[in-house]
């Protein structure tokens, strides 16, 4: 039996084979014993491809995309504003060094950050382009104060932003369909924690992480029996785990919280990083803090500082202004589409065009959420009849009620849901102030009653049309994880974070992730 690789296959040692075979898209439990000492190290020669093949090839493709954006922008400027000028030499001379000089932000993060994408690099691209524009203007002024071609610089800069984002997104879309993009991974930790990590990986194939197996730590999970005791607490030794990683030849190792918080795992982390693979540490408090961390150093001692959770009134006012401007402009721009949806619903089935539902808003204030009707007119009346079809379990009253291939959905409704067009009337809610463009998911009252403790902090911000839950998979994410994501959104909120989530919403909608 073998574990799927990115460009080759790796044979699992016989001692590591579980009772059942590896099924597609699922992970097997590697129940220790690990390879005996006599066999340790034999797998060092198994790997036949270079380390970090994804990063190696993707960096070069991104560089080609950047050079293509540079040439295309230069060509458009010449065709639009006419005539080659000496100042244009400055435009070209400054671009390449600046792009390369910021390579630590534009080329290398894809290698180790599985979820890195266009939304994350929007800031660095804006930074590079702004730096370039000012440098070009200053250099032109030094060369000839009477010949500072500001319109050419501004046009070139604007084109560079658009083309860089477009071509880089295209390169990533191409790369994610190639075999070399996928990374084999080994998850180390107790079965419950490892399976939670694997479920997230399975929901996001675009991350390109194939966790074919995971190694359980018997001493920390009562469901897994330890058949060999190498130390007093029954956990496999660091040497055993490193030997397993060598034999599997994986690209990435993910350490579950039980491993990262273990006081004796420093040698394991050092040994794994020495192998030249990516090591992901998942702390036990990740569902509380999220990315709201400031990493710095105090006399060689790494320190993670958690900034204060602060919703400043001035920032919230800017958020509200953004909601009004964007929702108003969207309603005007999308009015033909809204009219087409209205007509299609009316022709397809009987009943009202709009569906109104009572939701819980900010500070527990209820409001009427608007949607285009995507179900038959008596959908609420027959909800009990399909309660057992909810794939999250719990029927109607527990968790979220979500049904794949819901028989109540109309023909037009299926199309509206596939592309989230049924959500467009919520732009009116946003204009009114009931909702925001980005925020926690607006819950119905039965769902809100299930939210307790610190997770009630989600009511500190206005619910949103999109948010962390929507961009990470929507209905595929169970209720408890959705509530946790909303809590992280509120405690990590920033206006720039909202902009990034809006950017990430568009590809999610086009792919139809979690839309049922």
C-alpha cells in the first residue's frame, strides 16, 4: 500500500500499515509501533524530488507573471499617451529592482502558507506600487524638473496594480491544477485533534495539502492503545517521529496542540526543521486568539504579544461609511440583475419574491433579513418532514439546519443559491444599518440561543453579508466551528481585514463553496 505523493508514491513500511487500506480523500491512523531502530534512516533516500518543489516552481511563475504585467502596462502607457520618452527608461529601470527587493513578501509566502492568496498580497502589491510611483517621480525630477511625467507614472502604477493582481491570481489558479503544487503532509497528535485538522484540509483542496496519514500519540488518546512503550508516559520518542517523517518523505508536518504544548518537544521541532520541510505548529489557544498576535524578540527570547481587543468608534464609523457607499453603489450597478432575478422567481413558482426571516443582530436586536425566495412557498411548513436530512445532525433545533439537494428548492432557486444571488437583497439591510458588508453570520433565534459564554462577543459587531464563515466554506462548516470563527472575527477585527475578506468572497462565490 502507498501514500499518495505529489509526483511519486511513497511506500509505507509494513509496521506502519493500518488494518484497512487508504481510501481516497481520507486519512489512516498510523498506530505505533514505529519503525524498529534497525530500520531507522533507511527512508532518507526515498525522496526523489527536491524539497519545496511548490515554492521552487511557483516563485518562477510569479516572477514571469510580474514581468508580463510590467511589459503590458508599459505597452498600454505607450499606446495611450503616445511616443516613447526618456522618462520611460526610468519607469522600466525602477520596477524590476523594487519587485525583487520586496520578494520576501511577493514570492516566498506561497511556499509555506497554504492559504496565501490574492487578498493577502493586496497590501504588499499596493506598497510596492506606491513606493515605485514616488521613486519614479523623484528620479524624474532630479533628471529634469521640467519633464516630470506624472500622468504616465500614475497610469503605469494603476495598471501595474490591476495586472499584477490579475496575472498572479491566474498563475495560482494554474498552479493549483498541477501535480507539483500538492504537498504530502503528516499530522502528529491525538486522534481527536488530528481528525479535526484533517477535516479542515479536506474542506479546502485549494490549499494543496494531502494528508494521507496521521500519526496518533497513544499516550494522549485513550482511544488508541500503545503497543510499545519507549518511555515512561507511553508517547513515541522524538527519534521515532523523525524516523517516521523520513520514511514517508513528506513535505509538511503539522503538530497538533497536544504536541506543541508538550514541554519536551523542543528537540522534535528542531529535528523536523533540520530535515528542510515545512513545520506547522498549532497552539491549543488558536481558537481563542487567532492571528491577533505580535511576534517579536526580547534578548533572544521570542515573545508573542496579544494586543488589546478594541473596537474604536472612529474605525467603526469608517466601517459604516464603507457599508453605505458600497451597498448604495452595488444596488445601482446591480439593478438590472436584481430585476432579472425578480422576474425569474415570479415566472418559476408561486409565492412572494422576497423571503423575510427574523434574525438576531448587534447587541441582541432582532431585524428582518431579506433574501430572494429560493424555495417553495410552504418551505417552512414542511421543514419538520426533512429534519433528518440535515447533514450537520441535530435536526431543526440543534446546530445549523443545512440540507444538500433540499427538495424544497425551486429550479430558479438552485441557480440563485449556487451563485449566492439570493443574498443580494441584503444590500438593503446593509443600507438600513441592520447588517454590514462583513461581519459575523446573522443567526436565527433558535441558533442564537445555542451560543453561550465568550462566544456571545460575536454580538459586539453588526452581522455581515460575508465573513470568515462564508469565505472558508459556508454550510460545510459545522455550527460550533462557525461560532468560533465569528468570535475570532470580532476579537481580531480591523477595517483592512474587512477589505481582505471582501476580496476573498468573490472567488468563493464563483466556486460555489458550501452553497446548498
